[in-house]
C-alpha cells in the first residue's frame, strides 16, 4: 500500500487509545516558560512528557499496540528497535501485559538506557550503528521467531497512542495557537496532529527535526519517503533516516510545516531547560524548544512545546551542558601571546579580572613555529556572562596590546 492509499488515523482512534491507557500513562504537567514567553511575545507552555513513565511519551503508543494484540500473538513475544525511549516503553508495556520482549538497540546506545530497558524486563541485543540498522535486525528476528514487531512509529495503533498527548494539550491549554513537536520518525507529531485536527482546525502544528537527521524535508519535497545518505546529530532519539509510510501520509496531510535545528541550538535549549525551567531533557526532547529559541517570532502564541523525553546519559549531559555554555557564549577559549618574563601572566590575569571574567583553566606553550624566542602563548578557558561580555573581554585584551586568537 502506498502513502496515498494509507488511511489516516482518526480522532475516534485516539479517544479509544486514551480509554485503553487509563491508569497506565500519566497526564503529564504543563509548565509555563517566562523566558520563552518574553521572546515570543505571548504565553509559551512546556508539555512535560519527560516526566512520563519511562521518561518519555513512548509508553503511550507501545502499550496501545501491544494491548491490541491477540493472546496468541502476545504468547509469541514482541520485538522492537530503539535508541532507548521506545525500548523502555515496549519493555514496560510488555511486562504489564504479561508477554516477553526483545529489544534491538544500536551498539553505541547509552548505558543508562540499556540498563533501564533491562530493568523493565526486556532482553536487549546490540546491533548496528543506527536505529534503522537495529530495526532491520528486529525485523529479521521477528521473521525467524514469530515475535510481533512493535514498530517505533509506523503503525496506526502507535500513532493513536501518541495522539493522547494532543488531547491533553487541548484540555490543558484550550486557547493554544501553535504546537511544536520533536520529530524523528513522525509518530508523535502524527498522533498529536490527528487529535488536534479532529477538534481544532485553526492550530498551527510544527514538526521540529535535528538538522543532521532531518528526513522529512527531502521526503516531503520528493512526495515519497526517502532515506538519508547519512546522519550526524547528538539527538539520537530522533535520528531516523527515513520516514515511515504511515507517518509520512499523516505529516504530509496534517502538519503545517517542518523546521530543523542544529546541535548548537539543541545544546542551548537543553541548557535553558535546566537553568530556567528546572527540567532535565535529552537532546531529542529539546528540538521543539530549540526551534522556538532560534526563531521566536515564527510561532504564534499561545505556544505549546512538547518536551518529548528526558532520558539522557549523565556523561552526555555534562558534555552537552558545556557545549551549550560555549554555544551561548558563556565559555570562551582564547590564545594570548605574552612576553616571557616575570609578572606578565599576572598582568594578563589582571585584565581578565578587571573585565569580570572567571578563568577556568590556563595552559602555557613555550614552543611553536610562530612564537618568538621571548614569547609565551597562553591558552585559556574563561567563563563569561554571554556573547556581549565575551566581545567586551576580547576588546579589553586588544586595547591592552595583546595578540588574541580563538582557542
């Protein structure tokens, strides 16, 4: 069946899924964001699916899909592929419904996501470098064993389950004008679009993708799902190389536009979420937030941004925070040449102190092709208050006759 022939999920399907999820998924909170509201010029709300069971929205669709299997199908077990969030949703749903689950994850999947999936009762197998490769392995396993493949996004039941987020948004923010949704394979934005379009035709629905793994823009331009030649993004949860046939039709017919954000924007969004909203969000879950931060005037308020997940490896979190600080201009790496004589380093640090900067690290380099015999190059990591402060700091160094270059 081609994308043109695939029937759309309907509002009644989403409402039935909600009844099925009663007592299983949580109605997640909606938190206001003053920082974003000031930029947009109207209310901005954060739909906190990072506080959902298993740390993401994925339990909704996974449970609906598995609950609608026959007893005979469940007796054969289920199999799934995921970077981590769908894995945990499937593992918990299978456990609640009394069937076994095998989950294929990319070989570089974060250890906390592997551990959490195992703790929910699933058997984890590492296969391939991407979710797409893990999904192929899961398909082969299903063919060999008879286990039912629970696709992460490309199934009507999964879309209906994810659509329950849309019903909650309309109830929690009845005057919403724009909904921005993190998007990989398209299951979440498809479901939300079904629910919202069934009740409100005037709401602008925006899909936000990581620029290094944005499969929807070229697919929509081509009129059919096409695969990306390569992907590169820190947002592993939405790094999907090809839209599904089912989700492609829904996004094409129901979603107003697709925007993309790069990893710097994702880092800044994650940092804002931590600092201002006090919410832990993974890079994939911050894509919608990043889109609004990048172009706040492009979204008509009231705006609801879906924070789709919060499952982030603490090691990655520390790296992303640092990357976000650099992207926001609050970490500055500099190379400064000074005379190689006593007191010169103290004089340099005095200029920095007078500019209100905090020096985090200092490294001397006395040898180099471009260094004179009586020169030392100082590599510094400096903490500033932002881009304007960084610019002022560099200007102060130049005014003090220092030769300054990026670190």
